[in-house]
C-alpha cells in the first residue's frame, strides 16, 4: 500500500464490517477524515489495504453513492494501532457486542501511550446493538491502564454509546465484481450518542447527534425499534417469510406489531414523559425502516441468538417487564415472546440451546430461566395464555 502524507483529521474505527464501512466510514469520509480500520479478518484487511478505498451504495438513492478513501486496515496486534490511537481525532468501535472484550487490549495500549503525551481529549463512540456497550468496554479497558496514567483516563477519554439506526447489507454480486469491498447502506444518516459522555470538544463529523439523558433515549430505541423488529422477525419466521420487509408487510404480523408499538409506547410515555404524538411518530419511522423493500435483510440475521433476545433486560422480556411496571395491559408482547420461544434453527447454537431448554423444561420453564422470572410471575401466565393467539397468527 502506498503511503501518503495528509493534513486531514484522522479517525480509527475498530471493526470493518458492514456498519463500520457502510455507515461510520461513510460519514467520516464525507466529513473529510483519513480512516484507519482495525480488523481481525486478514482477507478484509488485505483488500482494504490493496485498494485504499471501497464503495458505499445507498439503497434507493444512488446519487449518494460514494467511494470512501483514503482508508487503511491494521491487525489489532500491529503496533501501528497504538500510533494511530495516539494521533486520532476520534475513535469508533463497531465489532459486535460479544467482541468488545477483545478490543480492550489494543485500545488500552493506545490510550496508555496517548495519556503519556499532551494529546487533546479523545471521545470513543461505541456503535453496538448491545446493552451497556460503553460501560462494558470501559470496564475492560480501565484495569489495563497503568496506575501512573489511570487517574487521567476519565478526564481525557470519553467512551460514549451510540444508537445505530442505519441498516447496512452485503453488496450485490455485480457491485462486488466492480469492488470486492463494496457495501450497501440505507439512506438514513443520524447517529445519536450519549452527549454526557463526551470529553472535551466533539470533533466535527456530520450527522453525529449528542443527546443528553441518553439512557432514556437508548431504552426507548431498544423497546421501540428492537422490540418491533423482533416481533416482526420471529413471527415472520413462523409464517414462512424470508426477508424482513416481506414480514413487515404481512397483514397478520402488522396487526400484532401495531399493538406492540402501542404497549411499548405507553410504557415509554409513562416512564420517561415522551409526548404521545412524538412516540407515535418515532414508532412510525421504525416501521417504515422495516418495510423498506430496498433493504434485502434475511430474517435469520434478525432472529439470531434468541437466548439473548429473551433476556430480562433485552427487547422482548425487558420490554414486557417495563410495560408491566408502568401498569400497561399486555396482549401483543406476550404473543411476540411466545413466537420467540418457538423459534428453531439447527445452524444457530443459541436456537439449539433454546430448543433443548424448552424440551427439558417446557416453554414456561425456559422463559422463567432465560427471563430470570420468579415462579408465579404474571408474565409467565400471559405468555402461556398467548398460545392460541399465536396459533391464529401463524395460520392466518
């Protein structure tokens, strides 16, 4: 790869997957940044280094397509990662929530070196569909920072969680033939992040949206977007659909998800004081995203890891528990949970575990274990009673 001198601001992005390239890299390019990806896959690293660029295709808006450059990609163990972090103006992390622990070691090495210089404050933006992703990353990094600079960490390094609402999918065969690093992305640009976690001045990157009281916004997103997505996707699988948009247009599924939006919306309005009209508009935007025919997104990707999605603070059980705590009467969320309990996929280890747990303990026992519900919890009875309603949806 040819080395070039640049006066551009610099960004480091941990991960070079579809969101990292198709969203983060794209907005950084549009904002004038020189981009370094830190990526574990050697084939993808080599590809990005050989070409020094890749193409982003915007679904339904080809006029917004872009060739993102200059880019390079480093192995996480490469000492150049430390150098890049010392010089970086901003850092993003998009590796999958389950891989955050692996990022801690190279990130801590770079931050340690940076803290021993007079470099300005740095904000790391964590872009994961994962609960408490920023706190998880910080808890992995802090013990690895030597004592002589650890006291400076909080004052000079912010770790801010973001909510990613742009979808990115694999490029078409024709697009990959022209550029093997190409990716397709949705025509959605805003990236809300925890404004209270920013340290120093956030560098200029278009569409970044620092939000105060971000925990409220994050829970709202989880229990609106993610809950509806899970409802559509698990029901879609049971009704034989293949793609998200296909399931999101199914009248039988829409009847359920519209009530899910009502139930989670009531919970968010009561808990956080959002205006009812604003919550309805927020829900409508999420449904429009799922119904976008330009996004060819397989349901198997949406329903992956059902065990996690049935956890006590995740999109299904967590949404139902929050709604019950706010005094909301539930009819649709139990149907969505029952649909998740019936999901089977021999190629997904989490789904295999779910099937074994249901076989051993029944659906109520499996839900009690995964959702950490005490015996006699009202949600158990609600989900058990939702069976006939779920059967009716499947048969519609």
